[in-house]
C-alpha cells in the first residue's frame, strides 16, 4: 500500500509540475488521501484473535511516515518495539483470546534480523505465559519464519506445505573479475587480518581468515537458534540438526515426526476452528479478529504520568558522512540529535539502539563524541540489534552498559581504506586525463588514475592511525587492556554471546531491557515516558515536505557516491557503495554484505 501511495504521490507531483490545470485536482486528491489516513482504527470485539501477518519487514526504527489506517491492516513495515509492545499488551487484554501467526516474513535492509526476532519470540512467550493460545499456521516457512512460529503453543503446517530450514549460509559476491574485465582499478589499505570488507573488490573468493570467522559466526548463531527452537518444542538440538541434514526441505510428515510441528491442517479447517473458539456461528462470517497492525495503533507509550523521558535513538543503516539519507545514519544528523537530547533537561536518559554494520570512520567519530559528552550528564545505554559492527561498535563503545542478543553480529574492530580508479575504463572509451597541481599530493584523491606508492603510504598511515584510535577508544570505553583489545580486534566479527564473554558486551537482552536499565540508572522509578528519534511524521507533514522539495525543473534528486544503484541483487550488492562518502576514504565497516540466510 505504501509503495502505491509513493507512486501515486509522485505522479501527482509530476502532474502539478507539468500540467498547470492539475493543481486543484492534485490538492483535492491529496486532501482525500490525508482524510483517509485519519480514519479510525477498527474496534476490537470481545473474544478476538490478534492476527500477526508476518508478511512484513520488522525494523528497529519507527516508520518515517505515519500512513494512518490506510489499507487492510497489513503493513509492509512494522517497528519492532511496536510489535513487542502490542503482543505484551495482548497478553493482558481481556478482549484478546489468543494470537495467530500467518504468512512469511519479507526482510529488507537491516530489518527482520535474528536479534529482532528473538525479542518478538519473547513477547509471544508473554502471551503463552498468560495462558492464551498462540497458534502459528504455515504454508511455506523459511528459517526465520519457523524460528518465530516455534514459539507458538500450537504449530500447524499445511498438509502440502514445507519448512525450508537447511542451516545458515553466507554467500558474498566478488567483483574483482568484473573490475578487471572492464578496467576499474582498486587499491586498498587495511588493518586487521580479519577485516575482509575489501575482499570482494580484490579477490575472487574468501580468504582463509574470512572463511574462518564467518564459519565461527554462523556456528554461533545457528547454535543459538537451534537451542531456542529445541526449548520451545521440547526437542534436543541434535535431533533438530539430524532432521535438517536428512530432509533439506522438511515435509509435513517429517516435521511432525521430529516434533517440529503439532499437526497439519488446511486453512479452511483452521478457519472453522477459530470461528468456533470465538463464538461465530454465521457461515459467511469470519472469526473475531484484529490485525496486529491495527492493534498497535495504541496511545503513546506512557509509564506513569511523569514528564521525565527516556529517549531512544535509532541508529539503523550504514553510517555515512554528513546528514545522510532516510535509510542511513548521517554523522552530523545523529550527532546533532544526541546533542539536543543531552541539552534537554526533560530527557533523563538516552538509549542508543544500534542496528548498523558501520561505515564512515569520520561520521562514527562525530556520533561517538556526542555519546561521550552526553554520558557526562545523563546515562547513555546501548542496545544492539541484529548488527552493531565496526563503525556500529565504534559508536557503542562508550555506553554505560551495552545490551546485545546472542545472535547480534558485533565487533569487527578494524579499519580499511579503498580507492577506485577508472583510468583503463576511460582509456578504452577514448577518454584521457591530465592535471596541473601545486603539491605532490594535490590530486591524490582522484579516480582518474591509480595511486602512487607514496600516496598509498599516506593512506596506510592514516588507516593505521585510525585503527590505533579505535583500539584505544574500545579499551577506554570498555575498561579493557589495549593489548587484549588488539588481540580480539583484527577486524573480526563476533556473535553477541561471544562478545559478552570477551567483555565487548555487558548483558544479553533486548531493547526493553535496555530501556528499563536506563530508567533505573536515572532513578526515574516507575514514572517516565519513552520518546523515539527520529520521530515519525504525519502523512500531511510528509506530503508538505515533499512538495517543498519540488524545483522549477522537476523533483530535486540528491546523488552520492561514485556508482548508482543496479537492479535486484546487483542493487543490493553494489548499493552500499553509495555510502562510500568519507572525506578521506577511511571506513570502519564489517565484511561486505554478511547476509545470513
């Protein structure tokens, strides 16, 4: 629905620009859309099931725009904290009889990671603890889908459905061969034998060190997933592993034999069952239900009536220099936000929720500086999401306390620099370059030629210096010996479980645990409010902002980086190049697209 609205609004803007007579039409339609967005949430009938359609992307940060109640109650994106708050509310809501999970997740960006899903599982556990049924109905379930479904008290699979849970894998794409073919040169500087972000640009396969660290990470994450599923289903991890390895695609009979599901049923059979449970006797009526997307349209999260606030700042996405885009963490923007919260006397504590693989070292330092200053006047607690690696760890290191989930990917304490040149590509097209300069290094940051050995020495010295600073900051922030940090750094990624053993993380727990700890550290007692940043904009406000960006020649389009997006997986694989905007080309980022599926 949101994609439709975005397309519609874009078309209307074009109409406004190119067809003068369309102004009144556009205003009328926009008014209608805003009015639709303001319609009331459906009421909740007694004895209703709360339907959680997993066909969504669960993000840490709140949505940028509040689309109201447009659509049919299914959202393309739901915020993690809204989901967990809604489920916990349902546990004590006398109108809610139980919870039904349907559909399959639609992960995108850094959403729906295993750390976030673990928090959702805990919230489902609260419903079960309240002795309310939690039913999960699956047609085709991925590992992430089943990980959530296994928390249900009754797991149901379509008789012709299946569970695709073969284990975890990471399959990076390597660009070196393509760069060689088309004449794009790449030169790198780095510190840390495990700092493998640059490998796809200079290799055609994984280095032994990278293979070692990813194998260990996948083993840690998979071990935790299997263990949790085993506890929920009362099955040993060994039996789950045996089923996974023998079946690949787990069919209903095998799933039932392994106790991964409770039963099989067709959708109409489940519908009839739910109608009976909710007291519906009319053949044409559905069972009493309300979607989670509608249910979470609850009043602001208020604990007590105090004016004191705990501010949650969501740093989700690549860390980039400057203001950044909506899907990134701009160093200047987030530093300014934390500074304003530091200076706001009504904000008594700050929780920095990090879901980022890192990025620009300069931007990470801008944010960390404000974290250090804020910590001097009020508690600053860090909650790590699915990713808090490299630059994501840089901005976390000085937290008063760091929370992470067992499946959080963190660490990657290392630095690299990457320099591109298009000399061969340009020459093949008949293009050449020349220069005039007043200093030896005046044109050192250029893509028209390879860097000289002297220039590469300059970049390596910068990388070495920033790495040394990174080590020192982690040692100081975490109260560890620099020699020990040097040993566990080297650009290596760790799971949340291992990070806690190493002292990089203080406690295993989710965002709610971090908020409660921050409130306790600020001596707020039970009376405080939780406020979130960046704040969600009303639809009318977002439309006004969009219209304000219209230039006389059309929509204003901002560009960044040296390479534009490419479709589908190529877009995913190359899209991160847009975040290569550090002023000196130095980055603290975890391995390229360490996607676990």
